[in-house]
C-alpha cells in the first residue's frame, strides 16, 4: 500500500490574508505620510522651488537659524511649553491623587468633568478661552497662552497618572506612616518616587503637545511675539517659503523624539528597577 500525502488545505475564512484590509491600510498610511515626506524632502532642496527638486542643500535650515523673527517665535514656543509642562504636571498630579483617593459621588463627578477637555473640540476650547480673557479684560499675551495650555493639558497628565496611582499598594504608604512619617513625608518619600516614571513621561508628552499646538495658541496669543506654529501659519498666508519646510521638518523631528522618549521612560525605569533589585540595592 502506498501512503498518500495529504493535500494542503486551502485557506478558508479567517485563515486567508485580508487583502482588502491590507490595501486600505497601505493607502491610509500613504495618504497620511506622503505629504509629510514631501515636506521633509523639499526642505533639502537646492533651489527655491516647491515643485522642482534639484540638488541637496541645507540652505533653508541655515536661513531659519538666521531669521530673528522665527527664532523669537521658537523661543516663545519653548517658554510656553516649559511653563505649561510644569504647571500641568503639578496640578495633574494633585488632581489624580485626589480623584483616586476620593470615594464619594463628588469624586466620580469630578472624574467625568476632568475628561471633558479630552473630548471637546479644541477650537471650542480656544474660542471659550479667548472669550474668557476678553470678558475679564485681560490682554492677550504669552501669559494667556500659558494659562490656556496649562488648563488644556491637565487632563492628559491626570489620565496617565490616575491608572498608575490606582495600581499602587496603599499599604506601603500606611507602613511609612506607621514608622513615624507624616502624611506629607509618606507622599514625598514613597508615593511620588513610585510615580516618577509616569510623571516624567506625561511631562514630555505635554511638552510635545503644547509645542506643536496651533488652535489654542492662535486664539489666545497676542500680536508679538507669537508661538512658532502661529508664526508659520501667518507666513503661509502670504505664500509658502522653502524655509517653512525646514521649520516643519525640525518640529516633526523634535515631536517624534519627544513622544519616543515619553514611551521609553517607563521602560527605562522598569529595567533600572529590575537591575537594582538583582544587585540587592
């Protein structure tokens, strides 16, 4: 008797490759990243053209770093991002601790209200902030941009830290108080060090979000100086210059780096904690 080798079954149902889904996904990423790739490519263009690519040059990056107006706007964006990062982290940590520790209905209601800025269209938030400042007779300036960005960014910090705080064992903090530490000392010496990776990750993420933000900054900024995103929009209204491609590429590289750092910080701290545990420290 001869043994017959079984024929390979044809793939059916879910075993087949979803070709349509793969095609749609590829088209989605192509449409999403192709314009960005064009901006990056033409930022190295050797001639002053937005349609013809000829040669390789860094002249547009050099033009950006020699443009006093754009550098002033860059400094403005960095200041706003740093202040918004610091303010939102401090308030976000306090709010996250309060929401997790508060077990009443008021705490649940506050948790729902905290999520409202995340689902509200940013243009609505920008218009509301502008009307608030106008109604209080506050002149739009860098200070109003900072206040608006802090208010908008608190929710992001709270969402990131809330799950981390809920995962902490409260008995560790109680043990510290049993050993003589006050509630503030237990918070400072036990809870906050445990939250440090999440705090750093949320801070870096907020910095990246605020630095790239346009809508909120547009409605709350003054005449001069303006954040870099608003300055770019004002320049584009009078015609796209190759320098804008260089600025956009630098902002893209910085944002990608910051987001990558925010994702890597918890892993780096986790790995370091594991090494310290193995070494007996």
